[in-house]
């Protein structure tokens, strides 16, 4: 709702492009995915957690 998801998606694209820049065939593919996951998973989980918390608070306030 605030554009943070869009910004996060752009960061994901950059991280994925960097991870696969050496190719994705054979063992490099698994390495690329592991590199991408390691660089982005924490930030993406934080976004989901924050969004759920915000939605819960918003819905509680609107329901009053």
C-alpha cells in the first residue's frame, strides 16, 4: 500500500541479476539461488511481517 513492496521487488531483481551473472547451468544454478536467497530473504521476511502487523492494526482500528 505504501510502495515498499515495489521498492523491495526492485531490490530483488538487482540481487537476482547479480546472483545469476555467472550463469545458471549445472552447480552454478544452485549456487546462484543460494546467493540470492541469502542476500534477500531476511529483508523480504521483514516486509511480510511488517505488512501483516500493519494490516492487523489497520483492520482493528477500522472495525471499531
